[in-house]
C-alpha cells in the first residue's frame, strides 16, 4: 500500500512493538515509537519520563499533522496526549487498547481514565472478544483487530549447532511468565534443547541457577533474530499465567507455520486452540505438551497454515473497516477545507 505521508500515524511509547510497526504501513501511513533516553528508566523518574515522552510525542504530532491518529495504550498517558491533540487539532482518534490496559494490576487504577478516553475516541481497537464486549458495553465503538502474521522473509534464521530437537520458549521474562516451571519442564526433556528468549537481566539469579543443562538462554534478540529462532524451532511454546493475555508469539508461530504449545487460557484456547497443544502451567503437563507437539509436528504445522489463512482474513476485514472510517473522515475534512476556501 502506498504510504500517505503525515496523514495516518500510529504511535506507541515503547522501544520495540511489532504490532505497532506493522499497523502504520498496513493503514497506508507510518508508525512511530517514542522511547527517549532522558531522564532514564528508574521507577522514581517515571513522572518525569512521562512528561518527556509526552513532549516528544507532541513534537512528532506537530511535524506530521495526522488526519488519523492511532495511539497505543498502555501507558494511559499516550492516548491522553492523543486526545488533547485531537481536541486542539481535529483528527480521527483511535486507541489500540492492549490487554494489559484493561486487566493488568499495574494499570488497574487507570480504568476510569481509560473509559473516559475511549468515550472521546472515534474507535477503540481491542485484541480479544472479551475486551470487545467490555468496551462495547461502555457505549464505545470497538473493533477486534488480530495481530499481523509475519512470514519467513522477515526472519534471520539462527544456526543450529546440534541435531537434537529444538524447543523455543518465546517470552521476555515478564512477571506473568512461569519461568521456574518452564525450567522444571525442560529438566523432564533431557533429549531436547530448550531455548528461552528474553533479556536475562530480568531473570532472578535464583531462578536461572536452577536451569538444567539442556536449557539455553538466548538473551535479548532483535526482531528478525527472534523470528529466526522460531523459524528453526521444532516446537514453539509460550507460557503465561495471565488469563486475559493474547500472546503475540502465538501469532508469530502461526505465521511461520510452526507447531505451537500454549498455556490453556480462555482467550488463547478460543483463538489458537484448533492449531495448538494447550496445557496447564505445571512442569509435567508442559513437558508432555511439548513432546506431543514434537511428535505431531507435521500435522500441527499444517493446522497452523490453515489458521493463518483465517486469522489473516479477520485482520484484513478489520483493517478495511478501519480504513473506511479514515477515508470518510478525511473526505469530510477535505470538503470542509474547500467550503472554507470558497
């Protein structure tokens, strides 16, 4: 799709967010990530950092002058800045509401503010049917937009140094990831290489010290490297204790046609259950699910390809609806400018 420079803008306050990077070009516009160095990432400096990032975002908006603005939440301050901008400089405002914004304990206190901001927005993008129903009950236009599905061309395949089966546990060592249980499951799979992605600085030393010999910590990976890890895996697994999560890694595994293992959580079962092995967050169950996925890998890979087609169709339908909103808004403002000029 040919970009419409400065007219459709997607903004997130994050260093790396694949969904956001893909969304701007998909809408014929651009994506911009706000992640400044000053004043630092310490918790005590959070208010000052929000102020600095708000200033950075405002400067981006002044330079781009978007007719349609999509802002990702959390943090809540980002759509708040977008809302203020849209009041001063009228434009279509859409909030892409990640599941953490509505369900994470970290952001629970912001629910009243989110609800207020959603009511000021023209639409809210959500990740799950649960959130679509919730936002709709607030009287807000909600649109379920599945993530993009990357393909092999985006991956930088990693080198396989061993011939043993490779399992990649896709994660970032967030607090909702049962890392200790994952390592315990790896110990039950001594004939497999279990690779855990994520910055090991986020991992407690007492957890890492219990890793079995067949567990490998990849460290932080660039996105092409991360996709390369998934592409060369015999099994991709993603585990979480967050019952509301819509795991990005699951979309990536399906996009690459890899056998997939997931925690048995309601949203993940509804979205990926037909092509994934689901299990309880228990070491024995996780190990058993990984073995099953490896054994049935060929069939699961085919099911991933079928699911990819369906998810891609859902995404394209949602994007078409969002594009239609943007085009109608743009046409309305264009007519207004013509009338003003006459």
